[in-house]
C-alpha cells in the first residue's frame, strides 16, 4: 500500500486529494440504458493535478425534502491521469470507482 502512495504512483504526499466537481445533475436526462431512479451527472474528476470531464449515472439511494443520497460506479483510465506502469507493475488500464455521496440543501 505504501508504494501506491509514492511518487511513481499516486504521489499522495504532494497530491493528497482526488476531487470530483459536479457541473450538473439532472434526473430527466438519464444516460441511455439507465433505470428510473437514476440521475445523469456531469462533472470534472481531478487526480494527480490532472482534470478530466466525466459523465456518469448515479442511483438515488435515499431522498428527502432537503437531501439526497446517490450511489455510483464508473470506470476511469489510469493513463488519463498520468498513471501507467509503476515499479511494482500493479497499475495499468482501467479502474472502477464506487462512490456514495450525500447532498444536503443549505438554508438560505
């Protein structure tokens, strides 16, 4: 695990965060083949100081008047973020990301 945090992998010491910024979320514009209760989300994924656009589908796991919880699973290519082979020959190709996010309306 320590090797994955090193400079030839995720550079966790210098770049400790991976971030996803939501640009839009729209229940009406679902991705093709998605089921009811899903939301199309467009955003930007940043890892290792590299930002790429991404569109994904998330399932509404719970919702209320002032909050919603979404779950998603999507695939990213390591090469898009400057990762190819590392010294241990562990990283290459694609990785699956699973995330649960809770959105809460803030009082005005």
